[in-house]
C-alpha cells in the first residue's frame, strides 16, 4: 500500500508515472499534472493503486513527450494493468537502412529495427518477397550485412550474379550517387509514388535508343514493364491523394480489434489488423487512444491523416505528438469506414471462432470414453523411481489439444511406507486435488494415469476420499495402448485416430518431464534435493554431511571410507549413500 507522504511529494508537472510493487511495474501512465492524475487513481480504487508499494516518475517538457514516453515504456515492460497492443508479428515489413553510405533493403518483422525506415505491413510474405526481388532487379541494391566501404577485399556474392545487387562491396565499382538514386527510387515505389520513377526510366530509355544503345534501352523497357506489374500488388481507390490511414474497430469484453486500411495517393497500399488486451471497464475512446499512441510510435513515417470512428479525449495531444490530423469519417470516407469496421468485426469473429474450435481428437475421446462433455482440459500423471527409491512424479497439462507447460507440476514422493506405484499415484493424486480444491483451481475434465488397473485404483481411492465428482479418471496402459476407465470398461482407441496420437503425445510428455526432473535432481545445483531421497538421511545427517565436507561437490566425490568419518554415519549408511549417489 502506498504511504501518504509518497503522494504528497509527487510533482504537479507533465510526465510519466510508474506504479510498482517491488521491481514489478504494474501500470504506466502519462499526465499533464502527475500529482492530480495519481490522486484520480486513488479515488477510483484502481487495482494497481491498491497493490503498488511505490511510485516512480519521469518528468517531460510537454504532454506530447509524455505520450511518446508512455507508449515506449508500455511496449518495453508490458505492465499487467495497461491496455497493451498485441504485436502484429504475422505481417512482414520492408526496411531500408539509414546512416550508411550504401544502404541495405531487406524483409523484417521487427517494427523497432533501429536506424531504418520501415514500410508496410504487408499481408503476404510470399507476395512481398516476390515484389522486393522485382524491385531489386530494377534498382539493384544490397541486402547483406557488410559494413561498407570495407578495407578488406570482398568477393561479390550470388546476389550480384543474379542481378539483384550492384556490388558496392567492390571498391570503385558503383558511384555512390548512382547507388543512392536506386535507393530513393525504391523508397518512392514503396510509398506508392510509381509515376515519377516510371517517367524517369522512360526518359532514360529514350536517350539510350537515340544513342543506339539498344541493349540498355531494352533493359530499361523491361524494368518499366516490371514496375507496371508491381501496381497489381495494390488495390485502386477513388479516394483523394495523400497518405491516409482509415481505422475500423470492434470490441469484445476483453479484446479490442483494429483493422487499418493504408491509403497512399488514392491506392490501398495494404491492410493490417491488430488487437489489444483491455479491461471490462476501459472506455472505447481510451482504448483507441492507447492504440494510436502505441502503434504510431513504432513506425518511422506517419500518415497525414487518420480517420477513426470516435474521437479520443486527447485528440489534440496525439495530433501534436505525431503530426497527423485526426477526423471522423465524412463524405467519401463514410463507406470506406464501414468496410474497415466490417473487417474488424470479421477478424474478431474469426478469432473467437478459432478459440472455440474443438480439436477432433477431443471429440473422439468424448465419444469413446462416454464423457458428458468435451474434455477441454486433460492432465496426465507419470510416477517413476530411480534405483528403487528415488521417487518422483510429473503432471502435464493439455488445454484444447495444446500442451500448457506453465501449468506443469513436479512432485517428490514424501511418504516412506509405500514405495510401489499404487502408493505413489495415490499420494500424488491426493496432493494434486487437495491443492486444486483449496485454491479453487479449475479441475481437469479428464485425468489420465500412465499405467494400468493398479494406478487407476490408487487414483480412484484418492478421488473418493476427496469427494471429486466432475473429473473422469482413466489409465493408459503401455502394452496394448488400451485404456482402463473408472466405470470398469476397457477400451482401445483406433490405431490411426487423432485421439490415440494425442494421448500418446501426452503420455510421452509426462514421461519426458519426469525423466528431466530425475536428471535435474542429480545435477550439482540440485544435489541437496537429491539427498532427500536417500533412505535414513534426514536433516541432521544432511547438515552433518555439508558441514564435514564443506561443499556438495566433495560429497559426490567422497569414498565410503571418507563418508564413514561423518558424525552420525556408520559403515552401513555410508555404503548405502555411496551406492545411491553412484547408481550401484
């Protein structure tokens, strides 16, 4: 909880403030007056305000500077309580480097690439690779990472021999002015400004023909033809000239979707969609404001105009920060906005449908096992032991047909009285569901044991003791790949079925996770945990071992005679420990 004196010392100046708990940043905000804005969060009982133990702030000269800084900090730290833009990673971009004598052009998916102009995004990586190759055939510039000019001798690569690079790596091979002309021509084409480039090439072709240089004239003619072909990568629109982004929106309870139409000089250069996480109480204009500041702070060149369905409260601030004009749809833009809004809704519907789409293997399991509902959450347990006493268990989780590694659990078997599979499975199942019930965790729909009838009976004993009703138990036997169900049935899934493949993957993952745990415990870093599994080695003897040898490494390397000298150790225990460590 924040102390009162912290709030009193906050400045009444523009800047960015960070709510923190320890080293974790909970929320990043901007304000014209930091003190007033923070007090607003106090009166509205914002969750990050209640959980924070300190506030840090960065003063800025203007509100526009604060807006940019806020966007950068949100992207960098991804605070839990901020509305966050989901990176549009599926779309490729084209980058042209800056501050280099011989700039490079290449495909990238990194919006924050330093010292480069970024163009895009583009819908199809295949199409844009083809277009970029065509551009480099017309205006050959490099895509390599050489630092040029270079003192060492560099042999031209295959790109040069394919006609995609003019080889500036060779000393005095390409005049810098001619090279930069190619760079600028590519830049114009990427901005949609094809006509001046075509006119220039046509004049050069005419000069070449007049001087009887027909081979060069033919080359220029082919380049002009290729440029005309590039036009088919764009959709033609009747909208007025200039650079305009038209942004359609659609909101669900937890997500906001944005569909952007990129117009450049009357052409739809491209489209892209983005999504942002949001809270149930976040207003639409606040979410839109967050999108504008976070997205446009990532690109090198912004449009002249933005058309959006509603105006954010900080409209003037955003306009001053990014240098574009924000307007509501009017005239010819009304119909185009309807298209953008319809596409945003379609993207949202597809996304929600994808989330709800059921894996065919789960439908098969429901039918074969006779389950009341589709087993959306499945857990699989594998109990194993090493050297007869090194006993552990692993639990892996699958949701909607996908492994969820963040939900995996590992267990060290605690009870000594039972070292058989029945006792281990009983203990793990009891511990797993006791905790789940205590913490009100979502229970699995299907609980799989790696084993047969014995393992199933052990798990069912724990299930009965805890009074669990909504989880179906089954054991997956290795011998015939058959299942023993809690209702007494024994079933076999079809050999080539999706469901059998999925269950085998789950069982193998549980086994792998258990083996990994064994190995980890035997590593030097986990050797202290390893000693927990040694019979007759309690805390006192473990402490005596470490005090006598001084390090875990020396315990591992000790002989039986050396182990016998530890206080509280006899020959029998020393031999047992030595054999356990070395696997005999």
